[in-house]
C-alpha cells in the first residue's frame, strides 16, 4: 500500500476507479445508492462494508459511522477530482443529518472550487393499490418501477448543488411519492 496506513481516509478508494460516489438518506435511497445508483457508496467500500448491517448499541453506532463518513468524504476529495458525487434522498429524509453535518462540510470546499460535481437524486419508493386489503401500500425499501427519469430505477432527474439542492431533492421525492399515493388511491374507485 505504498507505506500508507490501512485506515488512511483514502484507503477505501486506492486501486479503484469509480466514476460516481454515493451518499444516501432514507429508503429506498440506500438500496439505490448501493445498487445501480453509483459505483461506490460508503457501505460498499472495503472499509464501510465491514460494518454495514451491524447495529452497535448506544452512541457508538453514530460515532463509528461519523468517523467512517469523514474518512469516505476525505477520500473522495483527495482522489475523485472531476467525478460526480450522487446524493440519493428518500421522501421524508431528514434535512439535518450526518450528510449535512459531517460529510458535506468535508466536500464543500472541493465542490465550491468545481473539483466535484454534486447531484442530488430524489428517490421514490414503490407504491401500489392492494385490492385485497383495500388500501395503498408503500414498499419503502423498493425503488418505484414507475419512476426512471435518469436510467436509475426509482429516481427523478437530479438537482445539482450542495445543501440547498439536497433539500429541494427531498421536497421533490416527497411530492413524487404523494403523487403515486394519489394515483394508486384513484385505482380504488
């Protein structure tokens, strides 16, 4: 490893050549980010993959993911000049979270210099009418097969920018989910 410590912030990218890097908030954004949405998300990196799905009790879980998130964002800044950072957000995603408080501040200077392109992708879950139950069902973990504006199932066209773009993408995801609920409810009549 060229004498670099294994836990160096950029270790998760060394030897890889991803074109797109992902961050996510909520479901189905996580599935999209880890799947077809990007070449690399923290949870699919060598370091993050070791901890994905592990529920560490108490504050340790937040502290561990905050540290991993910082390392991942630093690696992107160091090795991903000219690449796209894709921020996938689900309906109802918190507008104040680990991305806004930990990850974006690391990316911000490189983004403002134009070294990174940040696009915020509104993600929409599958919504359908269940005639047996007589109600609309929302499959939060499943990207909507009816939404595919970007070539990535379950995503609307991206909104460029930093925190303001992310906030607008959450609003768009909320509106698209509600439109699907309204359309599915219309099938009940």
